[in-house]
């Protein structure tokens, strides 16, 4: 697996980022899961990976928001 593959954005990760981009403020994993129609555990796992890539930030404890890098990744 190359570094590019490791940082590839799968369909679930894209859906999580799109849901976060549409939110007016930072959201908790449960809120993101409900809005995206996904399982909460799946969203939590996705957030962990997206955060390690710098695409998601946690500006408030247990709340997450998309970063500028995350918005750029969605645009590409």
C-alpha cells in the first residue's frame, strides 16, 4: 500500500466530510452519524482516520469540524 492509497478518501469518508461541511457548527459523532445515515461506530472510526490526515479538527471537546484541507480534499 502506497502513501497515496493510505490517504485515499473512500466513499464513507467522503460522506462524513460532506456532512461535516454542511453543518453550521462542530458536531458530535452521533449527530454526524444521524445526518449522514451511517452507524455511529463507523463515523467514529472515520473521524479518527480523517483527523490523522488533518482533514478534521476538534475545536471543542468531543465535537468535530472539517478543516480547510478537508474542504480542499472534497473539492478534488
